[in-house]
C-alpha cells in the first residue's frame, strides 16, 4: 500500500471518528462546558479523546443495575407515601429558607423531612469510631454499614471486631463498600475474617477491563452511612479509617472529618437508602421495609427536623445540586462552607459570586494542601473572581480538611458526603443530611469556626502578586474543571 493510500485512509479515519463521536456527544446533552471540553479533546486527539469519551464521557450504570433500580422503585416510593403524618415535619413551623429547601428536596427525592430527631455532632476520628463501635456492641437486630473507603489499621480494625462480635450473638451484619475506594481493603485480611464471622460483605460498582465500555468505571459509591436497629444512624464525610494510618505518604497530614449521630425517624430514611443500594448491587431484597414498620424508630427521640437527600447518576434530576443552588440564592446574611475540593461549575460559581456581591458574607474553608496536585491548582483557579467579589477564603493548616458542610443564615445546615465539585454533583452516589434547626446550625458553625481559627486567610493583594508560573499552572488546571 502506497504512502498516499495510507495517508488517505488515516485522514478518512480521523474525520469519521471525529464526526461520529462529536455527534454522540451532542446527542447525549451533557452540560455545555463538559460537552465543549470533550469536543475539543476529540477534535485534537481523535483516537485518545474518543476512547476516553467512550469510557468516561457518559453516566452508564449498566443494564443489570438499571433494571434492578427500576424494578424496586415502586416499592420504595410506596413505602415513602405510607409514612405516617406524625413523623413528617410540619413545614409551616420551619423557617422560610428551610421550608423552600424541604419542599424542593421532597419533590426531587420523594423523601420528606422528618421531625422528632436527636443529633450529636462528632468532630474527630476517635470519638466517631468509639461511638460506632459502642452502638454496634449494643445492637440486637441488625447493623448496616455503607462506606466509600475502609482501610485496615488502628481503630478501624476495631469496627470489624465489633461486627464479628455482633454477628456471633445473632445480629444480622451487612457491609457495603465501594469496590474502587476500598480496593486495598479487599486485598487485606479483614474481609475474610468478617465473612468467616458471619458478616455479609459486598463491594459496589466493581471495575474490570471487560466492563469499562458497558459501565462507566469512575461512577463511585461515595456515601457514608451506618445504621443500627433502625434506632441509631450515622452520616457525614468520615470514611472507615484511622487517620493515623491513612495516606500518610501523601504529605498532607491527617484527614479531618465529622459525622452526625442520629436518633429518631430520620434513621429510617438512612436505612432505606442502605437497603436500596444493597438490593441494587447484590440483587438481594432484605425484606425489611415493613419489618418493625415506622414504629421501629423512636419518634420522640428529640425535636430536630432532618431530611435525608440522596443523589447520584442513578437518580432522576440532580437533587443536591438544585438544593445547593437554592440555598445560596436564598441566603440573606451568611453562608459558611467547608470542602476538601472547591471546583464549582459555572452555575454554582455564579451563585456564590452573586451572593457575595449582594451583601451576603460568603466564607469558604478548604485545605491548605490537597492530596491531588491537579485539584490543588484547579481549586485555586477560582480565587481571583471569588476574592474580587468579597468571598472570604481560608486555607486550613491542620491536615486535609475533609468535612463537607454548609450553614446558611445560622438556620439551615447541609451536611454529608458531597464535595463542592462537578464529580460530586453529577457522578458519585452521595448522601446529604438537611438539618432545619438553628441550634444544630450553630453547633456546626462553631465547628467551622474551629477550622477557620486553624487556617490562613487568603489575602487578595498577596494572591494577585503571585508568580507568573503559578498563574499559568492555575489557569491551565482550570481547563480540566468540567471533567474533574
């Protein structure tokens, strides 16, 4: 074959690949910035860009998971519709901001706000782990744990021992872990010890070379949930790790997290989310939607209104994204948020800038050092606009701040597993707890202020005086933000 023939064939292949994949990108209707980023990549690197798009460009969960979710959706919707009025929040008693958020969350997730809860904010790894272990040791019916990461070592191993003890006395113990986030744990000794001790262990969203073109490999189960007996629940940002033994080689210090311990009807919603994820992943119905009914949680545990808000590629719409936008636009006085990854898309960035420019005091707290160099620079690419609009930015010095929290006007709190980035908004399975209680909002604000007191404020003038090399790296990293 002549050189001219080879060249003509390569040119034709280049054109056909570029056109074919570009048409597919347009048909899928991704967010505009994301579509444009993919189109540019495919145009300049047609083979590499096309392969990357086919693997990572669309939210494909696979036929099996999609079919299971559709098959059980009616059963869960019916369970939510049958919820007794006495554990539903009285929306008229909520503040105007909480009322709007509650209505939007219920419309998009079908999960109402629930009254009668007691919350305990746990702000460090040791008290979190000790509390979970104690509640596992007190369980009499079941223990359900769902985490993105479980890493062996230190006090994290004691959680496994507590589960084995519970299973030994007849408690049904089930653990659901993300297959990629907990890949190291899968290779360790604890999974076999758990199984040998009677604990059921499942790994969600496994990845293989054979599946990457059928199921998008970076759609991850990022939730953090623990439920004991439908009486006690936990959620927040904490993975099942002992920070003294986790990613010490990354050079960012220990991970800093928080969790909420819940008693009351809100626990039922957390457990229903675990059951959904368990059944979708394993195909096994736990048959516990009606077990104990709604009476299995104590409706008189406290007086706090909470709402469990799941989000992810398997859910229609984007509940947490809409909720975050509404909370920012509805703020009248103050927004304080903590996040390890600050990569807002255009809509969230505009909402924050608009809030600051209309007089709302907006404060963002993030780690001084991050475990990803690319994310480190991308986060800082937003500083110029934010600082110019009057947003206060603090760089936390005490480790990798991993707590994800938003407090609005000292009345409403959003607390859970969602980072302020495109991945959490669109790709990961997340859970957020909406708390419509001024007392809890003040407690969470106090924790945020502890982080602020251990932070360095980013000074606008100093930031503008950074080196040309730093400016270039930050601006270059920003180009990747639609794909992070």
